[in-house]
């Protein structure tokens, strides 16, 4: 898998890019408040799939709570793999890069998030914001906060959640945007894993080459080693630059960055 900061930044980059390019659609015309909530949730959701690995950094986000949840997710993922694998799939143990690393999971997570917020918004949005904020902080700052420093992560997540919700309007219209943000974050994670050496079974249970858990990946020449020089010196900086650029485009559209008026942020803006 890619490292935590790369996954987290890929989530923010994906959210910023989708909202910047989706002008004229509901997701492209969010308020600045709605955009911020989506950005936090998408960044955190880009770490969500790795909860299937009890030894991953993100599984220690909230200490024993997420560690126990990770073991459960790992067991379910492992069981699903064993039940649905073909003779061509590897006879492996463990649930990492299993169920939570598929489009089925991303869609389910998006639908569940939307439904929960729509039906129980008074408590659901703060709880989900807190959870995804914690994942985002753990992913981005994994080298600055030790894996056992769950209290620091919890406190930071609480402050971030309070700050966001204090500024935002909790309207049911934003529930779908939150669900889309979670789905986008998961997919960003899959794409990041797909370009590593192991690939990612994104298309499960669609059989490819007689495998239901076919590891989708580019040719070996184009894959990178997790935590290697390509990821840290090339992929990470590029994602950061694109995230800043696309965030500026999306936020400028909301009217919160008036000092960018007249600045040609995008080629299509010039053409229009």
C-alpha cells in the first residue's frame, strides 16, 4: 500500500479535482461550508480501506477501539476472500487488500454514509466527521504522532470536527455530498494501491483471467514501491500541488477567494 500521507493527500486531491471539474452539477456547486466538510471526509475516507489490516498505522487511530474494529474487518474480509476465490486466486491468509479494497465496498460506504446522515443528522454528521477527521490526521501526521498516541489523535479530531461543524450548516442536502466524498476517498485509495507492486482487486467479484480477486495494476515497469523514492519524491509532491491548485479552483467558485478574481486558474476558464 502507499504510505498514509500519500493516501490522505490523494483523497483531498480527488475531492478537489472532482468538485473543480464538475461545474454545473450538484457536487460542483457546493457552498464553501459543504466543500470543507466533504474535503475532510474524503481525506479520511482515503485511509478507510486499510482498516482491514490490524497492523496498519491507521488501525491504531483511536487506540483499542479501531484496533478491535480492524480485527473484525480483517476477519470479514478474509472470510469473504476464502468463500469467493477461484483456483486461480492465491491461497493466502489474512484479509488485507480484500473486501474493503473493492468498488463494491466504496459504493456501500457511500450509500451508507448518505443514508445515516439523512436519517440521523443531528448526531450522525458529527460522529462521522470525528471518525474521518481522525483517520485524516493519523494518515497525514503518522510520522509525528506515534501509533500509540491515540489520545492526541482523538483530541485533534474533536477540535477539527467542532471547528468544521461550528462553521457549517447541517442541511440534509449535503448528505449526498458526504456520501460521494466517502466513495471518492475510497476510490482514490484503490488507485494509489493499484500502482504499487501488489496491485488492488478493485473490480471484485468480476472474474478477470479466471480470478475474482484479480489485482488490477499497470505494467510492472510503471508500478512503484511503497514508501520508495518515486512515491516520496515524485507522487507525493505532485498530489500536493494538484490538491492546492484544484482546491483553489473549487473554493474560488464558492466566492471565498475573491482575491483570485481575474486569475486564469484553469485553461477551460480562459476558453469560456
